[in-house]
C-alpha cells in the first residue's frame, strides 16, 4: 500500500530482483544472553514511480509507470514478502523507447531484460485485478 499522504493511488509497484533468506540472531529482549537464530525472508526490489499524466477510466488511458533514477535513494529497497498483495501485469511502453544514454548492467538492470522509458499497468489482466481499481 502507498504512503498515507499519497491518496491519489493506493498501491506501489516494484520489479522483483532477488529473494533473500536471512538467518539472524534474534534476541527477545535487549538484555538477553541467549539469542536464537531466526529466519527472515526479504525481497530486494527496484521501485517504479507513477507517471504524473492523467490516467484511469475518466482519462481513458492506462496508468503509466517508470523506474526511479538509479542515483535516487528510492530506486531500490528491501521488502517484507507479507507486504506484497499480488503480482501485476506490466506492459512495455514500446512507443516511448528506451532511456537515453548508455545504461550499465547492474543487479537491477541486465542486458537480457533492458529497461524502457515507460510501462503500462494492465488493470484488465483478470477480474481480481480489475476490481482493485
């Protein structure tokens, strides 16, 4: 779900990069002598931001998404899998092309799956998705 101050759209979107299973020593209290290992699952994601142009039923256009710039502190993050509501269908915005300049392959961007300037959020992929909007 999106931040409380952002009331225009209820969800955030991200591309899943990796799933991590982390074993940490978890102490019940700060003064515990014995800490027991506990497994935490986390998702490493690359966040999308929403395009600001009009979209939705009134505008007769699908919502558009784009990635944050790599230098942005909001570009990548870790997420608890329990916060994920469901997967969505993202359509490549072929008409907008690829980003300008040479993009270096990183863990969040690989040559086999190149970035595009904009993506469309397909809300008509199934009836459950359609009902969320």
